C-alpha cells in the first residue's frame, strides 16, 4: 500500500455531507471551529473567505475550489460588515445534495461540505496539512468540481447501493484533491503530504507505515531514503515539520488508537505489535501523543459512543 493510501485508510473517513448554495448580492455565513476537512467549489460569481489566524480575505471566483484543513472558525460572504448568519442553521434546513438560497440568489453559487474521520487521533495528521488549500480554476479544479457534482447527485437522489456509492465518491474526491495539491505545489513545504512527492522521503514514510513494529533508528530510515543520516534528518524535519522519530511515534499511536477501539487489542499485545519493549513504554508514548493514558482513552471514547 502506498503512503497516501495508508494514511487515508487509517484516518477512516467516516461521514460526509455536501450541499449547494445560491447566494444573492448581500450575504455572510459564519462557521464555528470544527474537526475534519471542509471542501468548497465556486460555480458562478465570486465570494470572500476569512479564516481565523490566516491572511484574508481570500477572493474565490468561478471555477475555484478549496480544502480547509486547519479546523479554525471561518466566514464567507459578499462582504465582512454584514449581519452574520450561522451556517449550521442555514444548511440544517436543507437536505443533503440540495441547494440553500440566500438573499434571493443569482450572484454567486457553488457547493461544499465536510469529511469527518473515525480515527480519534486524525487531527494529529490533519495538522500536517496547510490550513487552506486552494485550487484555482483550470482542468484540475474542474475535475474536482465534477467529482463533487457526482457526489451531490448521489446524495440528492439516492439509488440502491447509494450509501456505499456516496462513500466511495467522497473518498475518491479526497484522494484526487490531495493528488492535485501535490501536483500544483511541489515546491511548498507544509507537512507530511509534501513528503509523499519526494521520492526519497516517500520511501522512508512507506517503510514506517509498512513495518511499524520494527525497531527503527534514524540510520535505518536514512538508508531507506538513500541519504546520509544528517541529510535525511534535516530534510525530513524541513519538509514534514517534525523529526522522523516523532512522526513514527505519532503513526504508531494512530494505529494503536484504531486497534484499541475496533479490535480491543490488549495493551501488552499492542506494545509488541508496535515495537515497544514493554506495556509501560508503550503507554508512556501513547500519553505523549494522545494526552491521556490508553485505558482512559478507551473509556472516554466508549462513553462518547466512539
């Protein structure tokens, strides 16, 4: 399994929802902080986007598309000084796949939605993505818009097997969006996603993902990448944003979270599966990443229904 497939399989996209918007000349929608990924496409007209903590506003025009990965609160509309409306209230009244109309419509239209992930540590990997990923109008963005339109149609008019089809379309859309991002911005340095476009770093990531129980050292990972230890260590940290061994620990703990919640694997067995010499060593590593002990983590998720 390639590295991107491994990451997305472990993130486990668990739910999604997409709706359209037809807005008039004067509107503003406010969105609270959230988890997961948001996806938007503009079909006609223009709109402005403000994301907390990011430079703005970002002007989006017909054919543009974007992913929001940072989880920050944001707002979009025709101007900033308009009375806000809570986007959750607006779209809660609109069935999946259908279109919400604001201020009479006719000035800007598009569609958007979200991907939620089952793995409770998904935010640790999503944090390695740029908070705002923009696809400007062109062939790549058009292909993504077509994918969203197919998903919207499936949600709007469910057919036999529709839930499975919609899930496949949503996952395919996410994969294609991340592929487009890699192709469009090969020179950027913004997290693990960019390491996948680097042949040497990608080999090291693939090795970690394929054999997490191995007693990896920086020297061994550097050999996988075909680089010296110092070159690999510096490049990995520069591209991914954290040292290779920190990333490896994070990956192991995502695997552990999945195994604890879906298979109820005992901690001693998990420690062995993930390359730790003892249950206590594994538990200490898990607490550093998840900010709670493994047993507390499972109890909290069980009480929450997850």
